[in-house]
C-alpha cells in the first residue's frame, strides 16, 4: 500500500510525524516524501496509486479537479490535527473519506481547562498576584473565593472538549451547568450537566469556561450584557477563540469589577498582546495559546489516526469520521 504524506510547514509536520511515528506508519505501507502544492506534479506517479493519505497542520488545499487528476484512487485522508474546515469539503464531495484527530487534540485542552477551573475556584490567580505586594489582600481574596465544594461551573459548548471537561469535573464536589442548543437533555444528564441559558450561566456560575466552535456568527458573542451578570469573585476562562470575546467590553467590565478574573489562552491579536486592552488589566491572566498540543503531545494525534486507519482497513466502525453534515457543526 502506498501512503501519501501531505504538508507545507516542515516544523509543524515534524512535531507530529517524528522519526518514531514515521517508522511505525511505514509498517503499513510505502511512504511518500512530504507533498505540497509546489511538488505535486513531481509526485504524480506516486499519488496515482495512493489509497491512503496522512497529514496535519499545513495540509495543502486541493480542488475537486486536482483530486480527480492526481489522486484517482484515494479513499481516505487521516488528518492528525483538529479542524478540517479549510480543506475537507472538496475531498468529501469527491467521495474521499476524511478523519480528524480532533479528539486527540481535545485532550490537552480539556486537561488545561480542568486545571484552570480548580485554580480559579481557589482564587489562585489574583491572590498569587497580590501576594507579592499586599499579603493581607492576597489572603482576603483567596478566602472570598468559593473553593471547589459546592462551586457552580458553567461550560459554554459541549463538543469534544466541553464533554471531556464535564467528565473530569465529576471528580469534584461541584455543580456543572452548560449552554449548548445542539445537545439533547439526555446527553447532558449522562454527563452530569444541567442545561441552562447563556444568560443564566453567566449569572449563576462561579467559573465559566468557553468551548464554542469557531464560527463567524459567534464573533463577539461574549459581550458586556453577559459580563455585567457575572457574580463577585467569578472567573471567565477562554480556550475557545479570541474573536468570540468583545475585548474592550470585557476590559471595561474587569476595570469596574476588580474581583472578576479573566483567564485566556486565546486573544484576538495573539502576536501583538501589548495593543490588546486585556493585556493591561491586572485581573486578566493571558497565556500564549498553549492549551492545545505542545511538547510531545502532537504525536498523540498521529497515533489516533493510525488506529483509525486500522479500523478503516479492517472494516470496523470508525470513531472520528467527518461528514459533510458534521462539517457544518464542527469548529
């Protein structure tokens, strides 16, 4: 079997497909070199017999015509990363199955979020800052926070990450609420979650965590009307998308309500944090988009996809297939 490897960015590609991973993948068939749009014609002979392709961040985009011309026998693309929105549709419309390792990439985000929630309920973020300057204020802030027992946690979005976070929260003595219009009541009950409106969630919860999909219509969905509903000493955590937060409104709210805390791993202009109003808020804690797969964690996505390929080749039920229908709901 010939296996095509697609990628444009060598650094990103090598984080996922390490020599160890490539050695294991080569046991399934003959591997190509890294193929992108620039060397597509050079690899046409190899591609014409390929039935399987693997890729990750930096997957090149192809038209249906190019897929038909260069990859006439291709049956499946295994994408060792998260969102497939930007490249998947031409493959799906050409009858090529697409599989995504979104569940593998969700694991570190869920772990990161769970850690932030448990720290937020203890008043960790602001008490740690005050401890350097005002020791009494530090103790006072920590003692004014809810702690984990009886804390109300709100999850905005119950996709792969939201569900993983909900399952981890079962380990704590907290009440878990969620807003997700696409999740059935039965599924929420299975996760130990009570569905409420977004307004109720911001009004009632001590910690709110965003896990909404990356959709244009959700830009600035978190606005001042919601922020002003937040309880005293409550925390808003964003590991979703920076574009979903009305940042100037949030900065104003943080200024007016110093007991509120914002913990963000994503902001609108991540490479220029100094021009972001949240950067200058003492009660905003910003990290440089590290919640997702870092260090050795990207390799996990390749292993997920190799296991998925084994199921695909053996005719077993697969776990991570992306269809045209599911593409409409995914991030």
